[in-house]
C-alpha cells in the first residue's frame, strides 16, 4: 500500500511539472539567463549554475538557483542602467 501511494505521488508530481512546462529546455534557458545576470557582477563558474523548478501539491512553483563565483567583479565591470 505504501508503494502504491508513493507511486501515485510521483505520477502526480510528474503531471504537475509537465503541466507547469518545466521541461529541460525551459530550465536551460533559465540557467543561461541567470548566468548572464550573475556574470555582470561576479566571475561565475559556468558549469556551476544550476536551476530546478518544481511544483508542489498546491500548484505553487518552487524555484531553486545556485552558482559558484570566483570573485566579485570591480565597479568598472557593472552594467549601467
């Protein structure tokens, strides 16, 4: 019975994520955009940028983004508004 409940929860999660449109290409674009923003302020390790989007049972999105940077860029590197 426990395995069946776990299976139903997994299917529900997959369906919610599919409905949310969090396919791999969306994640790839998100990572690219985040890298572009962070790279203006930090020397970012390109391979370290990760992004994950999940949807909970209520249909709310949880977005987790992480990256590693070597250092903060100087003020001369910051974009002007």
